[in-house]
C-alpha cells in the first residue's frame, strides 16, 4: 500500500473519530427545540408541579382596586394569576416586541401577536424594506407600565388586559444611501403606547398575545 493511500486512510479515520466525539458533545437536533420563550412565566404541563409548601401565594387583591372583581374571576380559573407578575411579563414583552418590530424580526412578532396585529406590523416592515429604509434602534428602558383596564369572559375564559406603556429608546432611520432621514443617534425618544393582551386562562401556554394596539 502506498504511503499516500495510507496517509489518506489515517486522516479519514481521525475525521470520523472527531465527528463522532463532536456529535456526542453537542447532541442531535430534533427540530422541536424552537418554541416561543415564556415571557409571562412557565406553566408547561411537562414541568413537575412544585410541592405545596414551595408554592408562593399570589399577592392579595386590594379592596379598593377597581378591578378586584375581575381579578377574582380570573383567579377562580387560574389560582396563581397575579396582576403584578402579569405587569412584569408585559414589560418584558413590550421591550421584546418593540425591538423585534424595529429590527424587522417577523418570526418573533408572529409568535406573540394575534394574526390581525401581526399583519399590520408585517405590512409596516415590508413597506419600510420596499422604500429601502433601515432602522438602528436601542431600547433604553420602560418609564411606566400600568394596567388601565381588564375584562374577563367567564363563559369563554378569555381574559383581556389593557396596558399603558411609556418607553424610552433611540431610533435612527436611514435610507438606501445610509443617510439619516429620521431620528437622532444621540437623542432618547419617549414613546407612549396602549396595548391590549389577551389569553385563554387555564391554557398550558403562559404567554399572552398582543391583540390590539393604540395610543
């Protein structure tokens, strides 16, 4: 056997060995790993239920809360529902969805928006692309996140919560020649939005969908 052929066989054996080791380290992708991140918490049916002594009680509902009856109706279906925890999740969703829109990330938007709202967001992204515009955006923070209204359909078990957000971000819109046509890279812009989130209580998926937007 020639020296060249022997060298090739040795290299091939080494390559197979390295590939098998790498596969063992990284594992095998199944195509099931990608799913929407639980922004509002995780009530996955596959997760073991915590012991009773480990389960934290939701915060008490204030007697003077104008939405106390609505919260009580929601808790009758989902005992651990918490307006405070919902608000924290909504703040995370607000930042994530604003940045997904600015960055043209349709995949993220489609996972967390109702079909009607997604169509509007996607159309705006497509129009921006057709005009040759690009956006550079940086989220600074949420100055205000407040529940302003809530509704619960006890028959359908559908909850809707209106949130008022005041966010701060830096955005710059550039044309095809990379010239700034809107915004200032050194200026923090304040944006006020009213968003409505909806969800069927008791469902395994903890995420609320953005079902309406307004100002």
